[in-house]
């Protein structure tokens, strides 16, 4: 992606909002972390001045956003098998297996989904926010399986990101929970923020958290566990895992959010899950180019079926 500059004029003062949060709303395809990095590197200025991400937008301010040319992704292409549910010249949808890391990071520079996509799409992936980060519009945790959409160009990436941000994407998960969920259906509304002391975890926090909403209904009652279908109305990090822990029924196999209840389940049934039993079974969105609604279903993986068999 070539470098370019955009200029925004703040129409109303927002004394209680930070500039990085405001810009995140204007550019939903770009993560808040990427916006903060652009501010720190001087690519985003207000009235010609270098500023801090915490600056409150004021009416009349001119915000200049310089998008640098996308740096090449440092990840190396790798030939890896991909379970592709759909592909055309603008995007692809795949069924991510459990255990596959999406983004390269310290300790996981190889064998990630990004490595596989760099090989499969051979230079055809979007680079938004100054880094050629191959087409990843939304994420699934390493140990979560299921439907994932990937953009092959910036235009598609932005259009899909807007659909995610404005909640036009349908996301339905299957989860096996520890314990016997008392209600057959319900909705969890509890704001989620970064955990105050464990930085890799999230937590329910009504004061500092962002709105989060998960609907659910029971599909099957198991031995000491419950199979549910969960509908994500918002897309917070670890949302389903945090929300069901908040109810007291964490996801089976979730070592981060449900150790005690998982130990109890293992004592009761003799079954120990190899990972969190969470599967993104259904994804639907409008194709940015054709305007047709596309709908995808990913079959449950083998270890999820094994868990159901062991707990029936």
C-alpha cells in the first residue's frame, strides 16, 4: 500500500474522549495499538504538532493522518494445508484448526496462519495501518477453531472491518461449558476490559470496560457440562470465555479462565480437554464487491467431537 495523507476536522469538542479512541472509530480497520504507534512515530499530528494519544479532540482541530507505505511483513511464506471454505479474487474464508496461531509473535515466528497465507496468496494480501499484515480482519485464539475471513486487498479489508465494527457480521460459536447451566437460553451483558493485574487476561469491568453482549441457548445437557450455541453481538477479546466464566460456567479446557471448574469436571468424569472447547461454527457477512450475503458453516473438529463423546 502506497503512503498517503488524510486530513480530518474535529466538528465537536470531546473532552472525555482520547484522540486514539476517536480515530479508532473513524478507521475501524486499524487497531488502536496501530493508531497509537502512528501517533508516537509522528505520523498523526494535530494542528501541525506532534501530540500524545491521550489528547482530547477539540472543535476546529485539524488532524493530519499520514499512512506510511506498508512495510513488508517479516513473516516468511510457508506451504501449509488450509481448509478453505470459499475463495475469490478479493477474500477467502477458512476453517481454522485448533492449535494454529494466527499472527507471528515472539516464540511463534513460524507455522502461523499468516505464514500459510503469505504462501497461499503470494503477495495478494491487504496491508492496513503501515504494516503488510496479511489480510487478517478478525482473530480467533490459537486454541479456538472455526470460520475466519481474510481480505486480499485494502478495499475489502476496510469494508469487512466496517461490517464487524457496526455489528453487521453474524458470528455463532459452539462451546462446551463446565457445569449444568441453569437456564436454557439467556443473554450476558457485561463490559469487558484488560485484567488489572494479569495483562494477558480480560475481565468483566463495568467501570473501565467496553460494552459486551453475548446471547446463548443450550443445545445439549451433558455429564457435568453443557453444550451451548453462543451468538456474539459484540467482538471483545476473549468475550465468550470471559462472559461464561463471569456466569460461573467457564469453557471446558480453558486453563486461563476456568482451572478450578475444569479440575472438578475431570474428577467427576475422568475427561480432561486438550484445549478450550470453543468453535466458531458459523459466519455470515455481505460480500463487499457483489453485495451478496454469504454464509459459512465449519464442521466441529475431531477433538470437539471426542469431548462430546466423553461427556455424554
